[in-house]
C-alpha cells in the first residue's frame, strides 16, 4: 500500500474532483430524470481513463477497471436527488453548487453527489497508480434510489459483485448495516354521505383513529445493534376529498423501519389484530405492502414491492476488519464502525449475495434539508479511502 502516493495523487486532482462535484450539484436530477447527470458521469469516467464505461438498459452508468482475478469490488452511488423545496429557505441557491468556508452547498451535495464524484475520481486515481488492483473494480451510478431503488435492483440482478462499498453519508467512517424500510397502506372503507347528515354514513375516520392509537402501544421487534423497529403514520388520502363530505375510503400510509430478520409477512401478521379491533360497525379494513411502478429515463420499466431490505455485515467479518485497518492506515486517523439509521441501496445488493460496507463523505443529519452541504476535505479524503480499499482488495 502506497498511502503517500495516493494522497499526493488525490491532492493533485483536488481541483478536478471539486469542479466535478459542483457540476453534479448544479445539474438537477430528480428521480426518473437522471440523464443529464448520467452523461456527466460517463464523460468524466472516460476523461479519467476507465477501461470500460457503459450504460445499462435501466440507465445506470457503470465504469470498470480490470483487476488481477481477486474478489470484485463495486463503489456505488445514486444519481437522483429529492426536490429542492422553496429556494428562499436555503442560505445559498440549492442548485448553485456554491462553495463557502470549504464546503459545497446544494441539494444532493451530501446525498449523494459528493460521494459520487469522489468514487468516480477514486476509480481514476486507481488507474493512475499504474498497478492493477487485486480484483475488478466497478464504479456504478444508479437511478431512482430515492423512490425505491429501481437502479440497484436491476444492477443486483445483472452484475454479480463479490463486495460493494455504498457511499451514503457516514462522515467517512464505516457502516456495516441498516434497518430496512417497508411502505404499507392501511385501507379503511365506510360509506360516504353529505357532512350535514353524518348519522346516515359510516365515517372511516373513527376506525382509522383507533388504529393509529393502537400503533403507539404495538410491541416492536428489537435488535442489539439496531434497536427497535419503528412505524410512523405519514400520509392520509381520502376519497372523495371534498371538505363537506364524509369520505367513503381512507388510505393511511405507514413507514415501517424493520430490523434484520423481520419481513413483510411478519409485519402484516402483527397488524391483523390491531386492525380488527379498530374497525367500528360497518367499516372494513385491510393492510398491504404498496407496489411501485416506475419508468427510468431510458424507458425501462419495473414493478416491485416498495421495500428496502435490511442488511447486516457481521461485526467479525474478515473484510470489515481489513477495511477498518486499511482506512485507519490510509487516512491516518481512527475509523469507527457503526450502522446507518436509514435504508440504502446496500440492502438490494446484499439480498443478491454481495457483501456490503458503507463508507461515504458527509453528515447524514443534513441530507434532505436546506442546510445540505459537504466538506471539500471530506471529498478528497473519501477518494483516498476508496483507492486504498480498491488496492487492498
């Protein structure tokens, strides 16, 4: 391992890395509209002399640097971003990509265009070292993570990988797992009437009210590493939606964050009794996992349950120990191991048999907020760390 040479290369390429990260932040890429960012990523990979660069049918960008026959390693980031919201609430323009006090500001800076830029450059720096990595190195930029992970789902099926590093924000420390996410809908069906004569109808609001209250006392599965699963009611849709009509139907969205080994079947079974006890006379109800039907910017379509699988890489896994030692040496500081509080595309790859670690720049408490930004020093450090991991195998 040539840590000093990696740092020297990274610092020599700092200007290009920062400029590329700025360009990514300045290029809006809502889910399903990542084509402009995909074009930027392809161009930068070619500029950095990747051996192969291509786009798959879903619109994921893939760059490859051949290795010497060891385990394959993928660095993974997503290209899509969430909405900016009201620009007036931001300290700096959300698509401006402005730099202030050594930090790059804007939507997607921490989630996760900064990581994408660092990983793309890490691939280029690996090439510049002049020695083949132990195994094939892939850098992948995927579509539609923010709306269910379509790109990662497709890539997990079509590009078998031994190991993967997911670049979601971790402050350049290691992550070895996360809870999953399952989106459920509780349906309540009554009878709609004019609001002036509520006694003639069956208002599903009251059944839904009982159900939501029971969620407060629901016994949740727990895990020593991840704590307890959680459920949060997030959105209600009424049909019809008129203010002077009691609805015939209510659809309540539930965001369930599940620990490992707790799947949709167990969750649906757990909700059966509370739902049954909540229904007032004449009201019917059911709970189901929602389904996503998405189309990418290339026209590729996929239908899937709206779930992000949880995953765990064992605390004593040899690669985790090796990665921690590699990063601690390369970055010349302590690198800690923890778990993410939120779900990532890592769950989709883990479900396909890939061993997953997380290592990304940025503060995860700033993502999706008007304070979103990322340290330029963290970008460079992340690129150094990724090169060290690539060369360590």
